C-alpha cells in the first residue's frame, strides 16, 4: 500500500489526483501530518508526502529503523514540479515510485542514487544505442576510476573525463564501435551509426529471406545490427516490400540511388543479372558504397540461401567514415543569462572548443572536464577558423565560439569558407551587440536599420564610407560596431558627420558600453552632443533616423504605420 499525506490545499488536490489514478494501491492519511506520517510509515511499504523535503526529513528521522524494512519515501513539492525519491531509493522502491508519480502528476522525478543514473555521462545525449555493463562503466566514469576507451575511429563524441582514455590500463572498458563484443560485466559498448547494408532483391522476395540475409551478413562479419544506420538499394527497388519491411525491422531509413549512379561505382563482384534487370552490374555492393562515401566495404556481396529454390536477395555491408561536427556558437553579449540553452548544450556536446581567449573565459566553467580548449589571442582569425575545421575534419565534435552572434563580424564566415561537405555543421544564434544595446536604450530599432562596422582592417575606408552615406540617404537607423579604438579615432566622427548631413543635430544617439556586463553603461544623447571620447571598442553606437525621438530618457524609433515627420 502507498500512503498519501498532504498538508495544504494544493497538496491535497495533487494527493487526490494520485488516489484517483491508483485507487487500489493508495490510502489517504488525514489529520495532523506528524501522526499521519507516523501511521503511514508503520502501515505502508511506500509513502508519497506532499510536503517539503525538510519537513519530511524531520518527521521520518525518529522513525528510521533499517534500510531493508523502512518504506520508500517520495516528496512532491507544493508546485508539483518535482517528485523527489528521498528515502529507500532501491530497497524501498522510491526511485521507481518517483518515476510513476512523475507520470501521473506531470512532474519531474528526482533520483540521486548512483546506479539509477545509468546514462554514460555525456554520452547519453548522442542518441546512440548502448549495451553491456552500462551502470558499472558509468559509475567508474563518475567516480574517477580508470576506464579504458577502445575506439577504432575518432568519433564526434563529447569530452570524456580525464580518467577515460585509450592509454588507460583497466579492464573496465568503454568500447565505441560496430563490432560485436563479448560482454563481461565490465564493458559498455556505444554503437555509432556506422554501417550501411546494401540490399538487392528480385521482385517478390520474401521479407524473411531479406531480413535473415541481412542478419547473417552482419553476424558473419562480427558486426552489430545496432550500428546499422541505413539500408541502401537501387531506385527501382524503393517499393520492394521485402526490402522496405527489412528497413522498418531495423528501424532505419531506406536510401535509394539511380542505376546510373550505382553503375559508376567500382565493386569487387559485378554481375550480369542485375545489369539486365535494373541496369547496373551491382546493387548491393554499389548501394552500400554509395551510402558510405569514402568508406570501406566490410562484407562483399552475399546471396540468400533459401531451401529448395533460387536465391532472391543479395546483401553487402559498408562502413561509413565518421563525420566530424562543427558547431558555430554565439555566446551572447556577456551576461550568463543571455547565453541560450542551445549554446550551453552545444558547449557540453563538444570535445574541442576553439575561440578567442577572452570568450573562452566567458564560458570555461560550462565545459565538460576533459574538453580540449584551443584558444588564441586577438587577430589569429583565419588560423582559428582553419583549426576548427581541421579538428572537425579529423572527426571531433568542435565548438567554434564567438561573442554575440558568431556570424556577425565574427568566425562563422571564415570557418564556413574553409569547411568541406564531409563534416556536419550546425549554427547556434546568439544575441548580437546591436540587440543587447537596443534593449538598454529603449526601442531604437523599431523601423528599418542597418549595422556597419567601422573597422577598416578588413574593409577599405572608401567602402565603409559609401555604405554610411547610403544608410544616411535611406534614413536607416545605424548601429556602428567596432566604432573606435586607440589607433582608429577619426572614423567615428567622420561617419557621424555623413549622417548629420541628412539628420537634425537633435537626432537621438545611443551609446552602450559593455551591454549586459557588470560595467554596462548606456546613454542617450544627440548627434550634436555626442562626446566620441566616451566610445571604445566594447561599445556600439546607434544613431536614430529622422523619426527617432527621446521619450522619458529612452530612444524610440516609431514604426512606419504611425509615421510623423
Ligand atoms: N559577433 C559580435 C560582434 C563582434 S565585432 C556580436 O554579434 O555582437 C566586435 C564589436 O562588437 C565591438 O567592437 C563592439 O562594437 C561590439 N560589441 C560586442 N560586444 C559588445 C557588448 N557587450 N556591448 C557593446 N558592444 C559590444
């Protein structure tokens, strides 16, 4: 029996929902909570208390006897956000109960005992299948015990803790690969999606014949079906029921290729039969290789072996080259709470982080222990871009970081100009300085606006000036990035002069230094009154258009539909 105890109205409502969901197995304990908990503790094998954990700790402490006999206790908070397995996680069944309560009430189970945290730390985010002694290896990884990493290739894995390395001498092993392993209680295996099975089939080939052929092709080579990423065949067989059903059986997509594409692929065992039937001398081998560019053929063509009739299916297996991963991650303007959750996830997804040292400092504490950090000083932009791409091409999971948005006057363009099609690229947008500053200033970007960098390191000044003039003529709100540094002090006055030819001296100008950082300073002034010496390289300057007004100390650019000129 599960005893239910509540003290408040919200607790009682949640208690009643649980009692209604589990009428046979629950009992409500009413009355003063102290007595209610004591009675339930004596009479039930599990308790759900709709009380704060602190209160429950005090109430049950005098009642504790033995781990083997004490009931499991779960606490649900007043807002029903969490179901905490407080006591008796294993023996008392609290861990399981916390999950079950979570299902009914829609709250998150909180389980803190070690063996229940069976995800390999960090690796559970990959979505790759794991098998073997996952709990034992997870615990060793978490406890800092030596764990040997056996991986045949470089895979785009998140950083592993320093106690997990290929050179560690330990019989606790984490294997990353597609080969069948003997499981010995000390080995966990992570299955990368590395295999592609090419399949050929005559019309009407029975599903069972195709499936058993695929299974035996894998097993015969000591390969795990859990590493199969896709089945592949020729276009003409895209609807062949036995092939389609086999892909479904393995839970993978069926990739199909035109006969002409397969014909062009060199294979060890071409034959005349498929050439006549579908127009390519190879289906199974060629399709497997087509789906694994640059990969290797592990299992040459095999035929099915049905009893008493001719074979109707062929299969071959290829291994794909692991694809590295490049995440281009914007960190936002500086404040931690303006770093997006997605950026945070990508930082923890990476094993290599590349960036300017001052940006790495901004997020160093978020990186997984064991993350390789390749930081460099100002300037070395091209080199950083090349390094990030080279690391991804070597198969690693790389995060290339930049402040604000990594695509705005930052690393995304030099990196992607170097990137090749053999890596996966993902971009994470960040809050760029213009937006962070706008929020400080009010609503300066309420109508059409443009950003212009005043740095003439990469761009000739004539080009910059032409763009400033165009923005001035088009009456665009302008945000200047890189406005002024010690060695570059005449560009901002010059740019403002160009704008002033088209806007009144009273036009509002916003100056924001270090937006969202502890030393943030924001000021709304005017074109005539702006003191450019207050502007430095950690500042953006936003100049209003002819409709922008200062309202209660804030900069407001009206939207077009209420235009007043
Ligand atoms: N990728 C960045 C911009 C890099 S260019 C982004 O999207 O924000 C560098 C310039 O950005 C600086 O010279 C400054 O003008 C501006 N900048 C960056 N962070 C800033 C901040 N927190 N406050 C004000 N300006 C900032």
